[in-house]
C-alpha cells in the first residue's frame, strides 16, 4: 500500500474530539466570512482558529481565535496541527498564495487532518472586456508599455518596484496600508480596503483619467467592481493570470465550505450539542 493510500484510509478513521477544532488559513474576505458563519451557527460546539500571515498591521476583527505569523513551512504547520489538536483545516488563502496552499496540503496529509480548499472562482470574462493576460509582474510591466501613461495599479506592495522601470507615467496605487516606499516620481497613493462599488470605481478612474488597469486575476466579489468599471469605460486590463492550485478537495463558496465543515466534523448530528 502506498503512503498516499495509507493516509487516505486513516482520514475516515480519525475520531473527532469534543468540541472539534478547525483551523482556517486566511488573509481573505472568505476566511473571515467562514469564521463568522461557523461561530454564529455553532458557538462553543466548535473551536475556530484563523491563521493569518501577519502582513497587515491592522487586520479586521475576526470571529473565534486568531493566530498571526507563519508556521515555519509545511513541517512547522504539521507540528502545529498535532500540538494544537486540529481536526480539520480549510484553506481560504488568496489564489496567489501558492506556497501556503502547498504547505497546507502536505501538512494535513502528513498528520491525517481533514482538509478542504476554498478556491475562489475566476472573474467572468465578457465579450466587451479587453484583457491582456500575462504570467507575472514582469510580464505586466512589458505589456503596459504601449497601453497608456496613466496606470491604475491594484497589486500588493511587494509588486510595486518593478513598475518603476516605466518612466514618465502616472501611477494610481491602491493598497490597504502604506508601503515602505512609493517608487514613482508621479502618482497618487490611495489607502483603502474593499469591498468597492461600481460607482466608486467609475468615479475614481474618471477623476484620475486612467488609461489602463493592472490587477491579479484574484476573482471574488469584493474587488470585481474595478473590472466592471474598466469594462464600462472600455479600458484595457493587464491581468496577471493564476497558476494552477494544488489538486485537493475543494469548493467555490463560503456556503459550501460551511456545509463541508458541518458534515466533516459532524456538527449537525443529533446528540452532538
Ligand atoms: P504565500 O507566498 O503562499 O506564503 C508565504 C508564507 O507566508 C508561507 O510560507 C507562510 O509562512 C506564511 N503564510 C501565508 N499565509 C498564511 C496564513 N494564512 N497563516 C499563516 N501563515 C501564512 O502567501 P503570500 O502570497 O505571501 O500571502 C500572504 C497572505 O496574504 C496569505 O494568507 C494570503 O491569503 C493573503 N493575501 C495574499 C495576496 C496575494 O496577492 N498573494 C492577496 C491578498 C491576501 P510559513 O512558511 O512560515 O508558515
């Protein structure tokens, strides 16, 4: 029997403790919503802990316990799962957080912990969209060159420096928190956290006379308005594609993740209350 099939066989044999313990790997709107729904529905019958990388200095409040900071790779996460007595893990990390996704898959397999990934669907592309799809930030810099001089950058602060190679452009940059440096001679920094509205995005892009939007293909409702606004204003969008996520059991919505947790941890069984 292969190591993989031993692990699979053990999955269903693992007893669930009382109250069961769930770890949500977060840093996203969905992670916060999942923690909120489960805490509201099950209260003390379920221990919910959310883990965040700790990238933002002032994270939003979250239901249940919060753990901030990395685990120390897949091995560190595996040790944590065993030590904290975690029964199940839901990976709600951002579609571009591929290291954490891989670590979660490896660690849960190693410790026979039940595992689900919430894979946020891609944004729907319509016939009116003018998307220039690229593989990474370097590809986005190259693609931008002929597309205009007033650029709306909606990427993380770690991605900004690469765009400073483009001279004589205006950069409208939106982040949650101020970056260590603003690497552009001409531009504007907006500090704001979604969700954003279509009217708000239209007004912003018109005011800043934006020629082109740059974004990761993050998906999700909270930031879709910028895509809809670019569509309406007929602006090109340089879209950094997603890589393929690990092939693991997954769902696409918070509601489906709630249902999985309830079934897997037997929260709806009569007599478990
Ligand atoms: P990443 O490259 O996949 O992960 C890098 C390291 O950060 C991981 O190896 C892990 O450190 C730690 N880490 C990541 N997510 C964690 C979590 N939920 N809890 C505890 N530790 C975590 O991730 P990233 O792209 O830097 O993103 C970091 C976090 O920001 C993620 O949680 C993600 O959901 C959120 N986020 C990312 C983006 C994006 O565009 N990448 C956008 C919005 C939100 P150890 O190896 O030490 O465990």
